[in-house]
C-alpha cells in the first residue's frame, strides 16, 4: 500500500474535523470527545448518501 500524499492527509484531516464539528453541532449539550470510530461511521454514512447524488465523486476523492 502506498503512503498518502500531503494533500491526501490534509483532505482526511479536513473531512474528519468537519464530521466531528457536525456531530458537536447536532448534539450541542452532549460532551462528545474525539472518537475516530464514531467519526468514521458518520463519514461513511455521509459518503454513502452523497455519492449516489454527486456525479463523478468516488471514495478516494471524498476520503483518500
């Protein structure tokens, strides 16, 4: 498996941070800590819901 590029790592960080922020906004009274497993589940659900509606978006583009 090849190493990710700096751009790909930045994209992963961006997506994970955005997902975590969304979770925090949706549950503002909850004290939710960073949990990459939870973030990954939400991220995968978002990709699944969006990928069929956005032409040409593949998983590698969304989350390398």
